[in-house]
């Protein structure tokens, strides 16, 4: 049995299989060499990972010498001293040492543990700039400084206590918070002291950092900056391949609250990616649609610089993910236009809550982008779609998405009306008497409708994703079911209230 | 540290790694060249994908010249004019132009947007023929023309309204339907008019197509045919590798209603596939069990032509997926023998509903295949199993599956009896007074038992799959829990009914 | 457009891509050759898989001749007759034939169907020894001989019947048990007779084995041994690559009861593995952290022998998975220290149940490992962590895990108190009158808290995993919701009890 093997496949496999290139390594600075001397023994995994990184194989000077289109560096004022060596341990962990509260004396060097976006900005200035406009960079603040979200968080992470009148939740401790919501949102790092440790290299002093470890996108760093580049650009290889593959996004975007990865992997795009990724190039910059990749990943649509085979730019790189997004389709009671500022704690709805909509669904418009801006961002997004789909396809897709946003909002409105009716009828407490919107069973069924199911429905629509996520897998089947249960529960509670009245009449 | 590397691995990796072969391209017809001249600029992704396809690299003549066993073409009357060129844009998008309602004049050509199975049949006649007998080809009709399913669909996709007597559901609009159930089942395409668009190539006219885009398996096309080959043979590479890998099936078979992919990926077969797929050949025809693959994917068991190393046929290719399936284990209240006709709207049970069983589980036998036919299809399926497992293994497996079908049906019968009792006692409305079987909470808990949990249990059993899907992940643990909740709910409703009676007695 | 391709990548891809090496095959014994003569025709898949195995390519003699560190064999008394041939059909399936109840005469050989760990021990003695101390080896007994678990199993796998006083569950039949819990836990194999089959090689006799097929980790074999090496070392390639990849563990560890795979795949480790596994070496022994792999899989942390680039041992291989685990974080009401004996049926809590804790969470300490032992096992585990993470990182991680264990236990205690109150108030039956802890809806909601949600929370914490599994995907959001529902249900039941009392007063 013979199979036709064309020799051309030979070179091709080599080129395409991983994109991993082991070039001659770049020179290592004396400082970094000193780090490596010990740490390659103590932490072989870190060092080996770094050695496979582009940081180890290229100097900033070389990286700046490529054609404009292929540039990965955007720093305008990279210090001369950094130009000729690889980007090693010392280059990052001693950068801007005066700015970092965790800087400590370590074998003659001022070292800090936590490298921040402001450190990375030395070479990646534009990306850092864009990221500071990315709502993700405010993920810690937007959660911890929004009183309503804090209440939601308390009823999720906190410890319940059963009282005569219902459940009460003690707020979660810091470690539970760091292990729960703030794993992705980012912790607030703080130096709480110094300790002496008996290491293989003798007794040494180290800072003690609360909230560490953490790589959440909105981490509050010890130089005051917000964010963690390593959330996606995983230490210490900082591989663009990893950042561009959807598995990285999955870390924080897999649950029913934001099921992006699950929906993608069940979409046509995801099927093609999963089946043929070994033949695609995830390291080339700029990313050539058609040539490097034949199907988009998360990064293709939301972040990366893409070009066609002639080198014409399809979309420019952005680290402000909302640049290509008009609607915010998850996390809040109703889908709504993207907030203008990444700092959503500034938003106030008519009820005075830090919410982009009121309970009736009407938007806090002054804090949200305009229809025109929505249109403009959609046009940007569509440029990517149009590289592989014709106009009618793309238009049809987005018409459905708009329809899904409207219809899912409508269903959530029905759920919210039932909830409001439960509060009015005193079947549930709600905000009355300092109560919580989130600590009773019926309230959780209400939050299921918008925090879990409406999300799934919208993501499935947004990605033309596997129908299942729009219907049977946390989709419409379950949204309707929640509302049915709310209605059923109302009937029981109404009965109970009425019977109580009748009984007390009769007992008189 | 040295590792033994045998040079033999060298050639092997090249052969086995992707199976992607870039041969000398086949000649391009003048018509297709004209298409490419513009569209390689406008839609580089489509063109690049096609260029990687076998369609671009082989002429029908070459494809027909291989040994019978290796043939991928089954058309008996391929027009002479198509024989010597690659299968490009024009070959498909201008085929049978008079038959397509979306045919429009485009730069001198009669082009249609939506290529249909009847177009593909020019070269792939047998596959098209088989597919028309595949229940999937009727997926749109079987859903939209079954009144009971329509009611179920209305209570899932529709918008609920809260009334004094319960919830009412407005039927979903067309876009929601296309985004929901019909994403997989297929939409009904219709040309609603023509529009003029200002394109990069000037003002041009295009048809406006309702229900587009869609690639559902049962799509109703603009030439009247049903189906979409691109549901699995993804445009425009039409890669057999993609069709043979389980990710493709996942798109519509991942939710709890039909969890085939999830169960497969947690099965022993799935574990081996996931771990060693890089070393297998997904493009070879026929598929040599043992040599090309050491573990089956969905396609291996259900569709592909498989042979042993001597070339003896294990199973012939079929695009009628039920050829190897005796039982239908999902989607309906009870597992039942496969329907005789792919058009299940013809079925009528004793109650007069278009259902293959009655509510008590008894089968509408005249519409379903016989025990003998079940046995014959199982024998076909077993041939694949026996290539890697001994007789006792295979027999033990299928005995368990039969047991699981019987036992899961029994549990659903208990749930259905509870439901019937709720209807009889007027705790729920059911069909009385023109009511729905699906619009109350308790009714949804009932449908959970058969639409979600019994399915999972049977799929896990059918694939000797990860035990979790049979038990804790949407399996028996949850089936029993639903029934427990139904029983619990009945107790509350019985109490309410009784108390109402007592109160009204006392209030007299 | 040019891309820099360094020729070094060439060799690299070959070395790293699969690790699959087709060396000159080892000699095949005459006995095995006789097997192959027929079975390569009858079961081409089995034979082809074996031909790709190390068993087919290496003799025990060669395998023993490598440096100590690289040894995969630990048998001290490998029979001379096995030394010079590959490990083929006959070597395993005729081994220790007198010990196996399924041994039958087959073409002149005493063959047994089910190869057991005691057979494998001939060459892999230490692994077999370790595995007998692994709690997994007792998975069948620990479930089937624990009366409380049997009751839980009956209410999951059994068939419900609706009675006036509630549901009753008929115990599941053997096939359902084999298809459910015992798929992973392992079945108890038994020879029930002999049958004559008309095969392609004529009429032959075979044993009939109940409980077959099965590959559960705690399978009770026909030589009396417990376990199934093929649970992870999949037949007949027995590939270390498969065993080391997480997909294998997924088979039994994906459901919400033990979501190890799901959490791993959403963790940072999982993201890196998924994105870059093609560049890692999964076959090298010992496993060089940094060089072979840059990220751990399940096996790295829990089983494998790992070394640094200098060959210094980081951790020794163990097949007693609890060697590196202090706490048991799933499957029971409360997380608790690991049991001392793998046979957990010996445990008795204060209530006399075979449970490691009482319902109030206090531990049956005499059956569980000490704090000191917990510390020692954690130190072992930390050695792996420290290969890639600094001390403060690792300490911070484990502090959070300890916190999560304590806090999740606390929440489960609240749920259990509600449950106890329901039993006391006779809202549910519990153990009273020979009742079950698991057969009523409210009891299942209680078991949800510890069997599903607390598990997820702890796994997410243990693997510094995707936050979603700790919160919205079967995590804290749902744990709190269960408790809210329990509280809500208590309110309804209390009302019902009170109203009944009032009514009966009024009706007097």
C-alpha cells in the first residue's frame, strides 16, 4: 500500500509545525549571568522556559531592526544599556527598582519580585498604553470598588450563616477572595514585611507580599500600576504562540459567566482550529490571514495585527480589547453599549447604583459609547470577518447578534419583573431594610438568568458558535427554565401568604 | 544526557505529522481564474483555504484514475468540461445555475451563492444519495413540521410573558430560530429580493437571502435540495482530515441533549486520540485500521470506509449515519428503534402525535425498524469494534448498552408517570385546554430527565465512555435528582390543593 | 514575505515532535509469533498498536541495560526465558497461567484473557508494589463494601419507584453498576462458564467472564489481584506518552465529583500544556524538568520521576498517588487528611459509619494520617513546584489551599446543619426508620454541596486553576445557591407543617 508523499511537504512541515526557532542566542548581560548561575540550579524550569523565549534569543537592537510591519517593540526610549543584550532576569527584575515597594537587596542587586506592565513598557510602550485603556486593566477596581458587586461577591465567596429570618453571609477573607473572583480580576499586592529565609545559597532576606502569587489582568502592582502582562504572555517564555492560542483565554473565560472558550471550541472556527492548528503559524508578525492561519483564534479577532498576503493591513494590533467591540454582552443584568471609561466605578444609573443599566433595562447612556461608536467598532471587527466571508454572510451574522442581544434582554426583563414582584409582595427581601439583592434562593435564580444563561446565548450568537451553547448547554432552554421556576415559586409563596392570612382570620 | 534518536523517525515524522501535501497544483479553469483575480484580494482567507484543498490540487480526471479502493469520487457522469481542471470557484458556484433561485449575473457569469448537495453530487453522487437517506438531511423538516416539537421549541426559544395563570410564550422570530435550534438543524433559505452594493469592484447587484448564513445539516437550499455538505466538509478546504476529527462533530453534538463529543473525549478512545493523534493519518483513503489510525474517531465508526492492513474491507463508507445504528438514543422521550424513513414527520403514535413512542414508552412500531434490522446494523457496527477488540469484549459492551437503554427508559417512565399524575391532579395544565406539555417548571424538570440526563447515560454507555457522563456529569445522579424534585414538588402541590379545600370548607 | 528559518529547527522538530521512535524491532518469541499469525488478521488494531509499543521494540535485557536513572523495569527476578524477546502476546497472556481462573486451552497454550497487575509485576515489580498501597487499587472494595456508599450508589444507579410516602429505589443490576460507578472503580470479574464459539479459525472454547470488559483502577482480577494497569497504560501500546498526558486521567476525573482534568485544562499549567505540548517530550525517562517539559501534567506532580538538567532527582517515581498528597479533597462530606490504609472500609467514625469524619466535620483521626505526615507529603509535592516557582509563590499557593479546605468545610457544615434540622423536624426522613440519607430531593441538594461544588472549589484552589471552577462553574456560586435553596425549602416545609397543625386544630 503506497501513499503519495510529495517532498514539498518536507520543508513545509519544518516551517509550519511549531514555528519554534532556536537561533543563536543573544548575549547575556553580566547581571543576568549572575542570576542564571544560581537560579538555573534552584529553578531549572524558569530558566529553561526563558531560554526558549524570544527574550533570550534576540536583543532589543535586533528586534528594532526589522521592517516596521514586523516590529514587536514599540518603546521609543529604550535605554542604550539594554540594547545589546538579551532580555534576561536582571533586565526586568531590576528595572525601575526605586518604583517597586518589593525591591530588596539581593546579592548586591536591587531586585523586585513582581514585574509590572510599567516595567514591560520600556520596550512595549504602545501595548502598555493601550492596555491601560482596556477595561481588563481595571478588573480589580471595577469589582472591589462597586458596592453592588461587592454585595454579589459576598453572597458567593462569603460564608453563610442560617438565621431565623434567612441566610446571612460573612464577607470572605482575603485568601478566599484571591482564590475566587480576584484570581482572574487580579489581587491588590501589598508588602507586609520582610523575612529571612535559609536558602541553598545561605540566609537571605526577602519581602513578604500579600496577595501573591497572582497573575490576574487587573492586578494592582507594587509600583502602583494595574495589570499583569503575564496573564496572557505566560512567564518566562512570553510566547506569542501561547498568547494567540485560545487555551490562554480559557483560563478566565470558560465558566458560564463568560463562556468564550467553550463557545469558540464548539464553533466552526474552533473545529477548524482544533483539527488543523498543527499546520498553522502562530508566531509570525504581522499575522498573514490565509497564509499563516486559515481560521481565527480569539487573538485574531480581538487583538492581533493582521494583514493579507500582499501585506495590506486588515486590522492593527490593539491591547484595548474593546476597540473592536461595541456591545458588552456579559457580566451585567442587561447587555449594553461598552462603557466609555475602563473605570466602571464611575457609572451611576438612575437608581444611583454603579450599574450601566437600570433594573428595567434602560441604559445609563452618558457613561456608555454612542450608537455611532458602536458602528465604528463593528466596522473594525468586520474587516477581519470579511477576509474570509462575503458581505451578505457578515451582515447576516451581525443582524442575528443584534437580534439576540435585544431578545435576550427582553427575557431577562421578564425575569426581573418577576423578581421585582417578589420584592414588592415581600416574598423576598431585596434591598429593603438594608437587605441584599443576592442572598435568597429566588434572587439567585434571577441572577442565573442574566449572569449565566443570557451570557451563553449571546456568546454563541456572537461567535456563530455551536448551537448547543445557545440552547441546551446553559442557553435558552435554561433561561426559560429559570423563569418557569421563578413563576412556580411565586405561586407557592402567594399561596403561603394567602393561607397565612386566612388562618389568622380563622384563628381570630 | 543523550537520547536515542533513530533516523527512521525522520521520514516518519514527515509522513505522519499532518498528512498535508502540497503537490503541483492542478490547472485552473479560465472562469475560476477570473474569480481568483478579484477574490484573492477581497477574500484572501477563502482563497488561501481553497488553495490548500484537494479540490485545488487534483483534477476529477486524476481523482478518478486511482485504484477503486482509494476513490473519493463517485460521480458517474461528470461533464467532460470539468475533468481537466481543478475544482475551483466557478466549477461549484456556477454549477446548475438554472436550478438555484439565488443565481445572479456577476461579471458575465451566472453565479449562485449557496452551493448545495445537488451541486456536489456531480462528483460525489453516492455520498449525496446516501445523505438523502440520512435522518440529518431532514433535520429542518423533522423539527419545523412536527407540531409537538414546535411547541417545545416555542417554550425554549420564544419570549415568555407572565400572566395570572402562568407563563405564555410568544413564538421566536426567524433570526432567533436561525440562531438557536436551526443553527444545527438548518434554516430554510429564501431569496427575498436583490440589492445593489457599492463594492471595491464598483456597484454590483446581489441577491438578498433570508436564513443566510447557515450550514446546518438539514438546510433547505435554493435549488430545493436539503442538506449542507459544508456542515462537516468545511469550506473552502473541504478537508477530509477535518471531517474525520471529532471536533467537527462537536459543533452540534456537545450539549447535554446530544453529548457525543464530550463523552467521546472522556472515553478511552478519546484519551488515546487526544494523546497520539499527531502520529495518525487522517487523510488516507481507505482508512487502514491499525496502520493509519490506532483508535477510532466518530467518523471511523459511523461513516468512513475502513480496511485492514491487507486491504480487506471492514466497513464501506456510508453517509447515511444510521446504517450502523439500530437504536435512537436521544432527543425523544424514550430510546427507540431507528425510524424507517428519514422523514419522521410521518410517524404517528397511538395518541396521534408525531412521536415514535407513546407516553407510556410503547413504540409506534410500524414506523420503526425491526429487531432483525437492529441486529443487522449492529453486526455492521461490530465489525469495526472487532478490528481491535475480541468477541467477548464486544459482546459484553453491547449487552451493557442494551441494559442501559432498557433501564434508562424505565426511569424516564417513572418520571413520566409522576408528570401524568400532576396533569391528572391539575397541578399542571399539560395539554388540557390547548395547553402545552412544556411551559411549566415541573414539565421542564420532566423534559430534563429524557432530553438531558437519559441521553448522557446512554451516550456514555454506547461509547464505553467516561463513567462521569453516566453518573455525576449530567448522568444518573441528576436523573434521579430530577425525579426526586418532581416527587417533592408533587407533595407541596398536593398540600396546597388540600389546604385550599380545607380553607374553603372552613370559610363557608 | 520572508520568514527567518534557522536550520537548527530542522533537527529539533524531528526530535521533539512526537518522541515516537521506530527502532529495529526486538525478536519475537515463537509463542508470540503463533499468536500474531492469526490475530494480525482477526484483530489488526490490537497488533498494530502493540507493534508501536516499547514492548515490541525492546527486550527486557535491553531495557535493563540502560543507566539506573533511565530504567523502566524494576523486576528483580525476571525469568531468563523472557529476557531475549520482545514482550508480546504470549509473554503476558500465558504468564502465571495457573493463577488465573480464566485460563483456557487455546491452540495448545494456556491463555488467560485478563492480564493483571500481578502479571505486569514480573517486570514492573516496584510499581505494582506501590500501586497496591494506592487507594485506587481498592476502589472497588472501598465502594462496594461501605454500607453508606452502597446506599448512595443505590439512590443514583437504582431504579426509582414512586410510593405514597416517597421514592424507593431498587438496587441497580450488575450491568448498570458496571456501566456506572464501577466503570472507573473497577468491576469484580468472575468466570461464569465456558462457551464454544464458531470463529474464523474454527470452533473454539472460551471462558465467559462476568464484569468484562472493564479497565477500572480497582478491578478485582481473576487471579485475586486488584487493579488494572491498562486503566492508564492503555492497551496494547502501553505508551508512557499516553499515561503522562492529562487526557488519560480525564477518563475518570472530569465530572463535577472529581473535576481534575477540567480544572487543569483551565489552569495556567493547562494553557501552556495545550498550547505547546507539540514541542515537549513525553517519553523520556527520567523526565527532565525544563528540558523535556516546561510545564507539568498530572503525572509530573503526582507520579513521575523528575530530575533537573544536571540529573539531580527532584522526585522519585511513585505509583502510590497519595505519596505527595496530604489532604483528600473530594468524594466525602468534608475534606480530611488522607486515610492511613488504602482500604477505607476499615474506617469507623463516632457514629459507627465507615466515614473519615462525623457529620459535624470532626475527623476519625486514628484512621487518618497525622499533621506531621501531611507536612512531609506536602514537602515532597513542593519539590516539584519549586523547580519552576520561588519559595514565596509556592508558600502563598499552599496557604490559599489550606484556607480553601477550611472555608469550604465550613460552608458544607452549614449545609449539613440545615439538613440535620430538616431530619430533626421530620421534613425529611434521613436514617430514621431504616431510611436513607440520599433518597429525597433535599438530601440530594445537600449532597450537591459536598459531592459536587466543594470539590470543584478545592480542585481549583489545589491547581491554582481557572477561577471559573472555583466560582461560577460548579463552584462557590453554586455551593451558596444550594444552601439558599435548602433554606428556602425549609421555610416552605415549616409553613406546611404549621398549617397542617392549624388546620387540624380548626377542623376539630
